[in-house]
C-alpha cells in the first residue's frame, strides 16, 4: 500500500518533468529549424570615408537630443504652468495624494501637447519634413524648429524677466527680441511661467481657505476644538469643486491663458 501511494505521489511529478522536457526539446528543434537571430557587433575601426564619420556623429547627436527631450518639453512649453497649478489645486483641497502624481503628470503632458499643437505642426512642416526630405541640413532644421518655440516663449514671457536675464548674462543690449539668445530666453520664460502659475494657485486657494475658516469657526463655537477642521471641511471642498464644475473651469482657464 505504501509503495502504491508513493507511486501515485510521484506520478504527477514525473508527468511534469516529462512535459517540460518535451517542450524544451520541441522548442529547441523548432528554433534550430526556423529561428534566425540577428547578430550585433560593437567595436571601433579606422575609416577613410568622411560619410561614415558624419553618420556616427549624427547618431551621437540624436541620442543626446533624445536624452534632453524631457527637459525641452518641461522648460520650453506650457508644462510648467499646468503641473504647478494642478499641484496647488491638490494642496488647496487637502488631498495631497489624490489625484496621484502619475495622473497629474499625464494630464499636464497631454494639455501641453494640446496647447503646443500649432507650434509642433509648424516645426513638423518647416523643419522636420524638409530635413527628412534632405532639402535642408541639420543647422537649418534646428533654426527653423526654434522659430515657433521662441515665438511661443516670447508671448508668455514678461519684459522684466527678459531684462533681468539680459542683465545677468552681461551681453550687449539687444535692439529687438530676435537678438535675444535662446539661452537667455529660456530661463526668462521659466520664471514668468512660475509667477503666472503661483498667481493662479493663489486664486485657487481663496475659496478653499474660506471654507476652512468657516468650518474652524463653527467647530470652535461648538466647543469641538479637538476635532481637526480639515476632516470636516474636506467633503465640503470636494462638493464645492464638483458643483461648480471645477475641472472644466480650471482647465479651460489655463488653456485660454496661453492665448
């Protein structure tokens, strides 16, 4: 009886190993018969062909641009204003973890693409497509791509911020905005965006602050000083935000602010 029981216990294990061996052998034979894996060789070699050197440099530059792409999206578009304002909204409502960070970043990113669509379309039409068609070189494509971005940043940058960074850079006073270098324009644009975002955040805080003060006064009048006012005011702030259709008002106002 014991031997029969042991045989029964060992039967599933034997079937498992048998099936595994069958699958491995079958996959190996199929791979040998059908699969062809590509080989990649990495190394250095000397060349007398200038085109090979140029292509290598182009690949390195492309990888560098891809590495800096997140910084370009954040610093030269409206992403800063969106993410800062949405963070202010979350803090004002008293929900520091809701909506989550991933949702706020994703929403800010898609709103940025929505606002920057005319500039991106112009870059694609005047810079990317002519470069891919070999009608212009890399320098001409980069200059053409900067034109709509610079126009967008100039429209959102205050003159005082531009004057500050022109002074800090110690360059010759530009006669027109076209003479302002991009390296001076970008930090000026970021400072202006932060100022605008903080102004919008202040306006967002006011109604929620009033609710907190009213709830705190009511609790003190009732002698319930040990109860945190935030616990009571949070549902009222959420209800107020939903009743006034806050998401539509806030997102619509932010998008229109770029006009």
